[in-house]
């Protein structure tokens, strides 16, 4: 069986997961495997978080996925130079033969997730095989593409889900593999335990590939990286290594993912101004509550309709019961009802575009942050407005994706996300 990037074109319809020679840290060359890992690049948003990771180990993967330099070109060259040096020094070494990887995460509360890491054949949304559910920001896709070109590597897997069968061949092989001694095991500082196995037996790989060929996948985390894979595939004549991209596939029948919200930080918009602008468009109620209590109030309000928490002035303000005339005036009517009633839809098409006049794709005006407390703290420090969101149900996400309807960008945060740095994919032939 050929490694990813060397396979012949196929007419098979379905997910095509291909073995590859993983590039992994030599545990004898780093302080610890936990110290060289990182959350995905788009979760590391705070400068103190970036500094913390860089300080954890001089070889932390964040130096590749988020290189620090004065210009984009310099950042990409720095990452490429660092990767070449680490490979030359033996810090990162390729596995002896191509394989798929069984990856396991266990949260401190005992929640277990297992999936398969491999090189997935890149397809377009029209093929109906890998379904996006969010829009992407073109400048981020361009940045990720430049970084991947410079390093000639997939530096971290994106997260895809599919709906499998509890007794499928792939599920049986994953569970059987997880009973063996792992290739690596580490526990990161958040208390999550990570284990990785390699799957190289040709019959097992063939069974997994045949099983997955009957499925489609939903992009849970990594829309920009998948769009980047598609761009790079288009830029390189096929067949080439760019025909595939590094992914983690998780069967959510066996291992349901959590869906959390991604919050917004509006730079340069004080809370008082934000509240004044919506005074006639939403019911606005100040809450004398802690953050957990305020989020509970948000969840209760979200059951009845669109609702948001505003913060940044030392207090929490609950917005709910939007004016129907405002919704009719600002929310497009050419999409399904499930899309029109999303909190993210009303926020982006109504509040950001018509009330607060905040460009949704401008880093100078808006930041997308996964942690509610961090969003509030940053807003209070900078004098901006934190907009805290309530998560969308997974069934709504999947149904819209199947209809080909994308949600506003950064509408969801699926997890747990794979740690970056456990296995990389080099794209040289």
C-alpha cells in the first residue's frame, strides 16, 4: 500500500484515509513530551499563553505553528528553518514505516475519546464527503497556506467527526489496538492524558479504509486548515503529497464530542456604548452574579431565543428577546430557519454589521476567544466589550452542514481537540 502522496487516483467515493510516516519528537531529545505540545494554533490566542508554551521547552511545537517574527515572510522562514534544524538534530524523527495512528485522550473527569490520525484525501464541499459548517476568513487561509508551503509539512491534525457503527471493523481495530502498549503516553498540564499507537498491519489498514469509504465527515475543528489543504492541492498538479491533509477522525457514535461556544472580544467598543446602541433592540438586564451564574442565566435565556452576555465593565449584562422587526430587517431570509435563528447569525448579520459596525474579519476590531473568563479579562483590561455566546447543539450543526449551509465563522468549538506536537506529517516525496 502506498504512503500518502504516492497513491494512484481512485474512483472510490467516500473518506479515503491513507497511512503516512509520522514525524515525531524523540523523547530523549526533549524535556518531556508534554512540554513540547500545544493546543491548536487558533486556540493559543493570548500573548501570555504563547510565552508560557515557548518557555515550557525550547522545542515546543508552538515555535512552528505560531512563529514569532516581525513580518509574515520572516515568520514562515523562521518556522521552516526551525523545522529543518530540529530534523537535522534528530529532535524530530520519522517513523520507520507508514501507518495510521490510534489517538486517545482522557480528561481528568475520565471522559475518553479515541480516533484515527491519517492523511485524508482532500475533497471539495460539492463532493459531499467532508462537510464544512462554518465560513472561513480568507486572510487566515492565506497565512496558513504560506506557512505550510514554507515548512512543506502538515504541522497539526484538524478534527473531523463521522457517524460510525459500534461494531464496525474500524471501531474493533481501534479498541483492539488500544489494549496494546502505546507508542507514546503523556499527560499535559491541563490534566488530559494522551496516548498514541501506530497501526501498520496491511490487513487492519485495508479494513479501516474500506469501512471509512462508506462515510462522510463533519469538520469539527479546523475549517481554515481544511480550506488551506484545498488551496494547496489546487496549487500542485496531482498526484502530489498535497492531495492529502493530516486529520484526526473521531466516530461520535462511540465518542460524542462536546460543543462549546467561541466568544467575541470587540476592540475599541466600550460596554457602555455597546449597551446604548442596543437599548431599543433587545431587552437588557444587568446581572449581579459571578461568571458561572451569568453563564447559567445566559443558557436559560437562550432556550427561549437569541441571547448574549456583554461584559468588560466589571459587570454582566444579559441581552435577550430581540425586536422581531430588527431581526426581519437584518437577517437574510434565503437560508433555512435553523440558520436564521442562530445566535451567531443574529450577532454577525445584525449587531456587528448594522448596530456596532464591527468588521467581522478584521483582527484590529474583533478577536475570537474560546475561554469565557479570558474574554472577559481581556475586555476589562483593554476597555473593549466581551460578547459571551451560548453553544449550538451538534445536531443543528450537522443538519445545516448536510444541507450545504455554512454557519457564521467561529460559531462552535468542538472538543476535546487533538494536542499539537504528538505527530506531524512531512510532505516531501
